[in-house]
C-alpha cells in the first residue's frame, strides 16, 4: 500500500513528506483551488527520489494542457478530479479517476473508467475535493478495481479505513494542514506513522 500526501505547494512540505515516508505526492493544477501549485515553481520536483510518484491533479482540464504539464514536470500519474467521463480519460498516460462518494454514488461506475485506479473522495458539493469530509467506507470494500481512499482521513481514522477497505493506497490533504497548501509537519508525521503501521 502507498501513501499519498496531496495539495503540496512548496519544496519544504514536499521533502518533509518524503522524509516521513510518503510514497506519492499530489500537486493541484486547478487554478481555483486554494492549493493551486504553479508548474513554473515546481522545478524542485527533479530532486525527488525516483520511487516517489509525482501525481498531477487536474479538474476538467484540456487534455493538451494535461499532457504538456505531465511532460514538463515528468509526472508519474495524472489524477482527474473533475467531471470527466470515461471517454475523456487519456489512454497514453497513467490515470487515476476521482469519484465522490455521496448519496448518488453508483459503485457500478468504477469499472467504466479505463484507468489504473479509482480514487474515492468524500462528498464535496460544488467543490472538487479538499473538504475534509469522510464517506461510508463500506461502499468501497470489495470493489473490482484498484482503490485509493481519500476524504477526511487523519491519524485517528486512517487505520480503520485501511482495515475496512484494504485499499491500494490512501490519500491525505486537508486534515494535516495549518492552512490550505501549508502542511502541519507534526500532523503529517502522525498520519504517516499510523498509515504505515504494520498490524
């Protein structure tokens, strides 16, 4: 299982996350997000260890722009976190598709996306993630795809989520922040310790 720390906006937080055990870092390229990361400021991604996945988060973005940023930053994974339909998922990139789990969630949708994994996030209303809300994890147990669990995870509940779902990976963002885009390193350490703990 891997652990992704998402919403990284600066070198200090990114390198700290890696030092603490994160195996994937997420960078939000949605300009309306309070965690927007300008690709022009991310030259330090070249200093990351090869085993750490660089994940670019996009929301309803033009595929041309996605491919340009992915090539520019040598992203390992593209995460589509908007309203993208199965036919809009690039076939030439590693793609994860985020789906919100709310009252209208339809588990049969997960197999329709031609992607490497499905990231399940909490309900967000009109927002696109980062709300810190959890969802009913039992709906994710046993899904026939690779699952990444997100939405409201923190040091106190991540083990429960892992034991319930047995996911491919977990994703943390807002619950380990001092403010949007600025990580609390103590909170990040506690989360990673809990997530990576062997039962």
